[in-house]
């Protein structure tokens, strides 16, 4: 089976429990949270994100003063359309069979002319200064305000993807075989036991999984919070999606994305990181 920019696969998790799937569908739709999302529109505090201990070294030299503090320089040739062939799926035949690939064919094939890119991205998710937990319950609008206040901006889908997969076009930031234990990923106990309409808060401190690193040394791109990005080719904020997360096992590959929410939605799972032009 081939996944070539198959970013918008169905969003449910591979679990057999009908009631849980129904609850998750409600959460994913955001119906019960939308009113709160529009009302709670206050900006979040801004901190400077430092690389800190445990960060994976970047595989390429980084020029001094090219990026804002806490950011990594991303430079190379990205591929707009890629063929990534799964050799072995993890889940049994059925609705969720092609959600989690255990191993991809190496190398991937680029199906369109490469595009040179040079930009900066946060090494870690934007996080609370005290707990180091990534911010959550953040809308795309919140991300835009916070990034711009720090002299940055919300990443585009293509920027985030290239920072995750690198020139090799890795399906997972850490390589070609799925290893969810490297990241805060593949969570199945998802529903808040006190409020069955909501997801459990399964965040872990940003950078706590140093093996969950992309070729550029960017951390937690296949787990932790679902990060807002803007889809290329649309006016800013018109089409927004989420990348990475702990709660949907089908969405932990670099090219996967979670659609279905607008820029006002905010949930237990939603956070962000920022991008900026290289100086």
C-alpha cells in the first residue's frame, strides 16, 4: 500500500470499543467545546523556549544568530509529493488496518521537483515555564498571537513536515520503523474519567523524549500535543490542521495531519510551536 500525501485519513483511533469511538467522535468534532473556545480567547503568556538538557544535537552545523532563541535552523530540499510504501501494517484487517505502519520501504520516492527551504522552527513545543508541559487548550488564533508576540509565526504544513522528515523523507521523525515508545504516542486510555466528553490530559514535559527527534533535532513531532499549522496555498487561518499528537495512533507520521477543526477550536490535545524566517 502506498501513502502519497495521504494526509486526511479518517480520524478515529484503532480501538474496538464502540462507546469510546462514539465519545471520541464527539470530542474530535469539538461540538461541546466550541462555545468555550470562542469565549476563552485570551492570549497565553509567552516564554522563550531554550534548547536545554536532553535536546538531541542537530546533524548539521547551525550558523550563529540565524534563529531566535530556542529555534533550530531548517535548511535543505523538501519534496512536495512523496511515495512512502508500507511493508508491514501493525493492526489486523478491518477498518483500522492501514492506520499504523510498522515498517516503511527505504528510501522513499520524491514524485515532484524538490523545493529548497531555509527557515527556523522551535526545537520544542511552546511550554509553561514552571511545569515545562506544552501549552494546551490552545486554538490556532491563540498560537498566532503567541508566535507573533515572540517575533515568529505559526508554521505552515509544509514547513512542519520538512522539519519532521528531513531530506530523507522519513515517514517518522526518528526513522523508517514505528517505535512509538520513543515518543509520547500511541495512547489508548483516552477518555477523562471525570468528564466522558473530554480527552484525558496525557501531556508530558516538552523534550522529555530525546529519541523522539527529527533529522534536524526537532523534538516531539510524533507525539505530545497536536500542533496547529496553516495549510499551504490558502489565506492565513482559512484552512488549518493539527500535526502530531498523543491521542490518535493513526496520526504519528510526519505527513499525517488532523483536519476537521477551524481556527477557533481548542481542546485538551491542542498546542503549537512557532516558525520564523532565518536571519
